């Protein structure tokens, strides 16, 4: 279970989250939506251990892995190498699984300069999923990705049966998740 209790976070003198609480089952997709600046990214950063809350508490069922809003791709590595770089020893061959999940198999030998914005986003997603962890925190994973492709990838994520928090602004994708939370 992902549990967030009375979380308060102040940034730049403004309360971004004010006694926010949330309970999410250990399995499934939870879509976090709301206008920009309402605390979606802040919540994920707190859960990832990147930001200290003013007050409140949270508990996760394992180690979190975060996909940031920025792609943060390694400029000198091809798509397949982006994923290989984060895989544990003994699992280096699994890069294929993640590229197929993100529909990047045919682009495996391209460099970041050769990718469109949506392709770069999917590459960053594939790399984040390849990192060892038990909870995925995905900040706008489908920015720049066409809706049909995002829907297919979302179904593949569901099949992996990991607790996943996703942020975004698409009501169509929110409707495909197991639950949606408006911040």
C-alpha cells in the first residue's frame, strides 16, 4: 500500500501541498491530475526522497524509481545503451524488453539527437522502468506521445503489476488507469 498522511510541502513561501493524504493499493495505475502548480511533481519528488516535506508522513511498499519531466538522456549513448546503462549486471540483455514496451525497438540504434520529442520521452520512460525498484513514479510519461501509443504502453505497464503513480493532463489516459486522483 502507498500511504500518504497529512503531507505539507512549502516551496518559495507557498504551500504546494497542504495536509494532503492518499491511500493507493500496492498494485495498479494511479493517475494524478490537476492544473500546473498544484503539487503533482512535488508529491512524486517527496515520495522519491528528493524533497523533504514540512510535515506529514508517507510509506511505500519498496524502493521508488522516478521518471522526471525532463528526459535527461545521455547525449553520447544510443537508445539501447540508454537502457543498458541502468540495468543490473546479469540482466543487460533485458534492454530489448523495455524498448519493446516503449515501442522503440526499431529505433534502438538512434542517438538522442535523432529522436523526436515523443521518442525521447519514451526512451526516458524505458530507461526509468529498467532501474531496479518496486514503485514507479512517472512524471508526465506521455508528454509528446500520441494517444494511441500512450494507451498501448499504459496497458503494458498495467500488466507488470507494480504500484505506479503517473501524472498528466489527459482525461483519456486517466480513464484507462485503475484510479484517478485530482490534486
